[in-house]
């Protein structure tokens, strides 16, 4: 009986290990992740894309500061939209942002699926323990 129990436990461990490896591959090596890595690498070597990103982020920060301190005007949103459109004209930057959004969406869907199957929030369980504030 004891030997039979050990065999069942060993099979369970082997299955758990197999599933864990498959899950790790699904998390770390999906197509959206590979696309993001390529887009990120292209962004990192493109001076034009980085400059477009900095220009857009400057306008966005200015808008956010005005919003925080009550200095927002109706043309603020127009400026943000114009800056976003101008930034997205850069194909490398557009690919980077788009691939980033797709990757986030993929991981959100994966978390929903796993959380439903496990009956708990997988992302919360999987995140590293914090040394501060929970």
C-alpha cells in the first residue's frame, strides 16, 4: 500500500512539474511577448522614435500637471490628441506601443483564465513578495 501511495505521489509531482513548465512557457514566451521584444529593440535603436516618445511624454506630463493643479483648459485635450497622433505617425513607436498593449491584454486574459481555473487571483499570487507595504 505504501509503495502504491508513493507511485501516485510521484506521478502527481511529475504531472505538476510538466504543467508548471508549460505554464512558464505560456507566460514567458508567447507570440505577443516575442513581438513586444522585437518592437522594444527596434524602439531602442531608433533615435527618431525615442525623440517622438519624449515629445509626446513632455506634452502628456504638462497636461497631467495642469490637471492636478486645476490649470486645465479645453484645448489641453486637443493638444494631447494632436501630440499622440504625431507620435503614432512614427511606425517604430506605433509598433512599440501597440505590441505593449497587446502583451498587456494577453497577460490579462491569461490571468483571468488561470484565476478562474484556480479559483483565486493568479497574478496576485504570482507577484513577488514586497519588502514594503504588503
